[in-house]
C-alpha cells in the first residue's frame, strides 16, 4: 500500500520552493529643501521633491521627515508633546512622477 495520500504535496513543501532574489537595498539620507520656499503661513502647501532614479524602489514605510519649526509670528504656538510637529500637517499627499496620487490622507493627525 502506498502512502501518497498522507504525504505533503510537492507544491506545499517549503524545502522544494526555490529561493527568490531580493532587490539590492541601500540606505541613504537625503536633505530636501521645500520646492516652494522656506517660510510658510497657515493653510499653505509645502512641496518636497524626492528624485528617485528609474528602476529603483523607495520604502516610504520606513522613511521619515525631520523638520524644525520656527515661530516667526507674534502669537505663541503650543504643540502637543505627544504628536509634536505633526500637528501642523493637515493633508498629506504622495504624488508620482506623471502626477498621479499614490497616497492621499486628509486630517493627517487623526490617521
């Protein structure tokens, strides 16, 4: 009697699955100055361009923005210590090269 009915099919054996090549990854730090100025008022759009070479990947889940907020107005501003500068971001958009929306988040701080 054959035990073919009790053995694991070849498609489900992890040892039989060929390995997949992962793309070469390189960690880089980029300093990006906003494309539309350095001083912003309320409800103004701040655009930051990221130049990515063709046939390359960007891991936006592990990317972050580091920025400094200087209050040049007369009225003091108070930021929540838990959310910090994210309180000044209302809407967040990631736009691809040809202009299509890759990600769009409204009310960013509540996301």
